[in-house]
């Protein structure tokens, strides 16, 4: 077996050297943090030292005369070597099942596995764990590492936009998003909160004329809350409704949900309401939607000035990485999380602490 000691500044750099010098079949036998250089013991640089190995190809020689029985010590030595090779191969198979380009000590690997189970983007997960490992390489207590992870998540979210309910900057509040995410119910919750808790004068507009059930649902909520509602079938209807409700404190606007892969969706929204007016627009997304689809949906609304995201169906999943992914990748804050169908109760403000706790777990 060929074994080599390799040093580098980061694990990705070390793994690149390992593959280049030993090949793709090499395995990591051991890794540790060392400090080199400096002057008079000061300013030493942190590096990773990895012991890597690879099986040396060999063939059994063909005996030219009868084989003589080997001494017992040789047999035992061969047995130990076979056992060692088996362990190395098992370790190699385990590492290959994990990330081919990175490897961490066990507790940090468990953190990485947890983030992947939470459907956190692979690159984001690797960056988080690598940062924690770099500054806490000797730490093995999982609870302490989870606290470090929560701190790192909160640190990264801190400058990614506004979290939680902020005061509406404009009189008109639009909720946009794909079909089936719960926009109509979410509007009812927001309107109810404004009427019952803040004593605001509220009105409703719906442009979701594709679904009769959605119109009737919002009309029911308007009766319960004793607030007026207008149905807008086109841009002219929408402008008339805006004028009619010009003296109201807040006007919540429900929009049609369509197939997010339909490129004409946002264009059709613009035919029914003016997206360039002074409005607060919230993009409503479901936490049960796959991360790749969420990215595609967000891209569809890239030309719409979205203020914050509202994530629905928190109660229908145990994976919350999608919220972290979108916020970090697009510098967008999260306003609310909805937790069920009850109006007005099943909605809660999002916060950086809340998002971190959801992902890290209790």
C-alpha cells in the first residue's frame, strides 16, 4: 500500500492534491490541524495535514517449485494485513458514499448530514460546516457544535434583508406566487390581524378570476371581517378598485396562481394590475416545494420588486432548508411562516433566530 502525507490550507485543496498525486481511488487514513511557519513562535499559519493511502497493484508470484508451509508468524502477519486492507476498503466505501470532495471528523460529518437532510444547498452546507470546523477543530460535543451552527446561520442571515413583520410602506399589499401555496388564506390571516389587532381600515381586491372558489372564499372572509371586497377582471377594474379604496389604511390584493413554469404568468399579472405602482409585494411559497422548483419560481418573479417572502405549510414538512437557501442566495428576508389553515391564528412572524432553530433543531 502506498501512503503519503499531504498538507494544505483547506480540505478541498488537500483533496485536490490527494487525487492528483494518488488518484481517484485514494482514501484518507487520518487528518489533523497543524501550525507552521511564523517568527519566534508567532504568526504561525494553520494548515491541514492528511495521511492518504492507496492499494499498490500487485500479482502473486507463480512458484517454480513446491510451496513449503509458511511459519505460523508469517500466516498471522498476512492475516493482519488482510484485515487492515479490508478495513481500508470499508473506509473507502464509506467515504465514497459521503461527499467525494470533502471529509470531516465524525461530529462535523454528522452536522453536514443533518444539513443535507434539512435540504440545505450542498455548497451552503459545506461552507457552514467548514467554517465551524476551522475555528473549532478540537470540539466534539454535538450540542456545542449545534450552537455554533445556529450562530453561524444567524450571522449569515443578519444582512440578508428584513425578517419578520415590518410596517407596510405602502397602502396596497400584493401577494403573488404559484397556485396551491395558500395565498388566499394567507391574505385572510394578514387582513384579520390588521383589523382585529391593529384596528386598521382594511379592504380586499382579488384578481384571481381563474378560480371561482377562490373568489367565494375571499368573499366569505370579507363578510366575517366586515371589510369590502372588489373583483378585478382586468387592469381597468383594478384601477377602479384602487380609486374606490383610496381612503383605506390597507388594501390586500390576492392574485391568480398559475403554473410557475409558464413564462407568461408575470406578464399576465401585469395585464390585471400595475406591478410598478407603489405597492408592497410579497412572494408566497410553500416549504413543501422542492428546492430546485423554488429557485425556478423565484426566477420567474425576478422583475417584480418583491419585498419579502412568506413561506406556507410549515406544519406539513420537517425540512426547512429551502428558507435558508433562498434567503442567502438572493439576499431576501422572510416575513411570515404559516402553520395551518385556521384564520387568523395559524401564522407566525419569521425571525433569524426562528429560522436557525428550525434548521438546527432543538
